[in-house]
């Protein structure tokens, strides 16, 4: 973040080749390891295709629904007030929630056992669309923590 009054310009990646979607392009970039974009594209495209067939929608919409279901609305932030640290609940911006949802979907897909990455990612996307799975549990835990610490909301600034 610059020290002077200028704002940081948010960069948007070019849309992906197959669906012409910025969201899919961001998801591919998040999944990519060691610059192997072709591998990441192959994994994401086949996982999206499989997940879309399972939930009877198009692949782009399936990814959007999974991200929308997994994105948190509130989070807790640590605030130090008078020697004590409080977990203060605060609403988060939509793009921050989407970024967290993508990160959680990929992390929980990688943590699944067995199978190929395409199968694991497709299973995680299907679970997120249907409102179950590790990613949804993580979102619910964050919402519960924010609800439990609602008493400290007045420390938000």
C-alpha cells in the first residue's frame, strides 16, 4: 500500500480461453503450482465439467454457485484494546469473500484422500453447491465465531 494518497489499482486477469470468464481464470491461477498453467487448466476444466453434469447446470454457473455458497459474509479480526485482545466481528467485502472461498475450495480439495485432483476438486465443488463438505463447514465455523463475539462489535473502527 503506498504511503501517499494514491490508490492501488486492482489488476484483473484476462478471462480464460474456454468459458471467457474472469472467475474461472482466477480459479485456475489459484490452483496453479510452479507455473504449470496447462495442468491447472486441464484439472479445472475437467472438474467443472464433471461437477456441472452432476448438478445439471453449465460449468461456469456451477463454479459461481460453489463460490457463492462457500464465501463468508462476516469474519473476526483481532483488535488490541487496553492490553486485551478481542475478536471483533466485521463484515467483509464481496471480492475478499470470493477469494477466501476459492482458497478454501482448493485447499480442501487438495486435502481429500485418494483419487486424482480432478475428482477431488469436482467432489468438493459438488459438496459446496449442495451446502455440505469441508469448505462449507469452515465458513459456518467462521460465522459462528463472529456470532459468538458479537458483544465486541462496538470495538470495530
